[in-house]
C-alpha cells in the first residue's frame, strides 16, 4: 500500500525555469516530510524537509510547500539548472515512527 | 563529520547462493540504522531498521535477515538468494530521536542470476 505517491514519473524543464515536483500522501499520521535527490548508482541525498506545523520552508533555490488539508506537498526549484537533473523522492515520517515512507520518485530533466 | 560506508558496490550472485552486505557508520554514536531496497521501477522500500545493538525490526517478510553486531555496523544477509532479490540495496543512518533525516550510503547493486 503506497502511502506516499508521486504521480508524475518524469518531468522536463528548461534551464532557468521553475521545476515543480508534486507529492501526495494518504496517511494523516504523517507529520514530517522530506525531499531527497538521487543520481544514478548513488544513494539519495537529503535536500529539504518540512514539519506539519509549517506550510513553507526555503533553502536557497529549493522551497517545499505543504498543504495538510489536501495531503499534498510540492518542491519548487528556482531557477532550475542542468545539475538538478536527477530523481527526486518525497518521503514522510509518521509521528512517533521510525519508518520513513518513500514515494516512487520523479525523474527531473533540466535541458539547456 | 559522519560518514557511511557500504560495500560491495556491485555484486553478481547465482540463485541459491548466500549474501552478506555490510554497512558501517563513522562519526556518530548510537545511530538508527536502516536497510532499504530499490527494485527496478519502484520506490525505496524499507526492509529493516535498528534502534540499537541486537534490535532489529523487519518491515517486509522475505528471505533476507539483518543483524547489528556492533553499534555502528549493520549487516544484510540471506542464506539462499532468489531472482527476486535483485535490486539496489541502500544502507542509511539517522540520529536518535524523531524526524531525523536519513543519510544514505552509495548502495550495492545486486544481480541474482
């Protein structure tokens, strides 16, 4: 049962434009959300997180938005760069849980 | 700073052979440790996690097992590999306490033939 869903398997964006990656979740007990970036043949690297008590968190070019009522979060990358081309995973922790639940990932391609 | 080492990077094993993947963490004490698997076309699936030496929780029934013989060592094993065990295996650690980001190793690409 996939509790974290990334419904777009791939996304292509031009360099300099905004990339928006979306994520939906079904478990209302999730209270902490993270985004990871993964290059081929490497482990995922942590990008940015957001707690359920917030609706926005920024770190440089990366901003994560959380809409709890819609059980939806998104990652905005502005401006997009070719080096951002990677697979992005959305993940969520349930409160008082250890198991980080991952989505299936969205492959982002940033073209020059 | 903390580092995580995972080996080997790639492994080709015949069906029915045993498996041992090792992961060690440096620069932190008493971490939570995790084994994830990424199968082709699928997301990251949690296999095992450990909050302390000798404490292993299994998330998915399978023919794999995990052990934590030392505080910063986590081992993934199988007595007899199946074709379906092929995938990309990732070890990760996090700090104790809730809502800590996981930090992943570079993974092991396992192909069972």
